[in-house]
């Protein structure tokens, strides 16, 4: 009996999962069936973000039970956001992936009447960087080649990116266009649902230039299928991407960090939210998660709870101002 009492105290005080066995041993707020919702089709950045924590929770053993990944494409996150806020606000089992692009869409009013203050921001887990790429057989060899071609004939190049006009891939393309002395309204941009579709279109040469994120292109880069003209980071990345030039070093001052993280519904219980927050904190403190994240070609970005919420509010407001500059806000 004494041992059982000690176990009960340990389970109640520990911010870990898997104390004891069976449902009876689950900590307060622990999900009955953990789910990660990727608000796009398989193969893109949201899918990768969910797979990151699916593997991270498993490797660190913070979550003993398997986590399922489900897909909810539409509006580059709008469908999932609206469903969670409007129809499933108290889902204690689900975390939903978001990125900088999600915040940009929120800033522009593309998630309907909902704003960044209508969900509970849970955890940031990684940072990614934007890039511009071409097919391996493209005559464009450098970013300067691209900029000159864009300046000469803005509609002669077809850019492809995830999301619609005003989305983060469009915004990166628009900034490039402005630096080439071109009105963004005059460029040719093909809106696709996710990063996976952008790469498919680029490999099929249905578009000439792909705009996306570094974490989505690793396998295609290693296979020699594509050429990265520039990474939108402040300095060269490390590891296998160290040979890729930044836009900055080529004379174009353009940075686009892509934050990856998770939110929950607005009416989830405090117990559930705190369980998830503690779980993310514990997972990210484990070196095993560092290895998982590195394997996904991502860099650390570790904010949870109130710190992440403050960051999201600040970023969204800055993007609201940027969108107004481009006349994109509703």
C-alpha cells in the first residue's frame, strides 16, 4: 500500500507521460488519443511539422501512446482553423500545425472572422527558411540570372508557391519582384495547395521557379532534381545545406524565417493545455529531439505557452502592417 501511495504522488507531480500502465495511470489532461492535424495535403510543410513531433514524442518517450497524423487541407490552414474554433473548440486530444504563413493569412483576414486571438497557442518547435529554386535543367544558374530575367519580362517566368496571392510564398516572390524593379501585380504566380504540390509542379516543369522552404527540398536536392538559387536566411545554413548561397551574399537583402509550431482549440481544458505544454517542454529539452529536428533539416525555435502567444501576437501585427503596404488586408 505504501508503494502504491508513493507511485500516486509521483504520477501526480511529474510532468511526464507513461507513469504506470493502462488508462488509469494517465496524468491529468493527458490525451486519450493524441492527434496532430496537418492543415494541408500530405507531403508539405504542415505534414513535416506533424511528423516531427510524432517522431519526437516517440523517440523521447514523452508520449507512450502513438500519435496519429490527420490531414485537413483547404485555404492553407483556413479550413482547419475554422473547424477547430467553430466546431471543435474543446478537442483536448488534438494539436494543429501552423507556420509563419498561417500568421500571414490571419493578418490578412483570410481565416474568416477569426483572428490570432481565437485559439490557444501552444508551442513553437522549429524554424525553417524560405528559398527560391528551379529545375535542374533550367537556364537560370544564379539568383542574379533570375532577377535579370524577371526584370526583362515579368510575365515570362511562372513562379509557383503554396497558398494564394498574399500568402508567404507569394510575399517572398513579391519582395523579389520589387527588388528586381518589377510591380508584383505584373508577375506570373501559380497558387498551389502545399509545398508537395509546388515541388511536383517544378519537377514536371509546369512552373519555372518554385518558392518554398528549405526543409521541404532535401531529398530532391540530394537527388539532383532541383537547383536552389538562394536561401532567405541571414547567413549560410550548416550541414548539408552549407553550399547553398543566401540571397544576402548575392546582393539582395531578403530574409524569410518560417516558424513551425502548434495551437489548440479555444475551449480546451486547462488541464489538457498544461499537459501538452509540459510535454512539449520536456520533449524539446531532450537531446534525442535535437537529433530528430536536425534530421528534418530544421533549426531550434523553442517557445511555449505565454511566450509563444506573445511572439505570435507581435508577428501577426507586423505582418498586418506589411500586408497593408502591399494592399492585401481585407
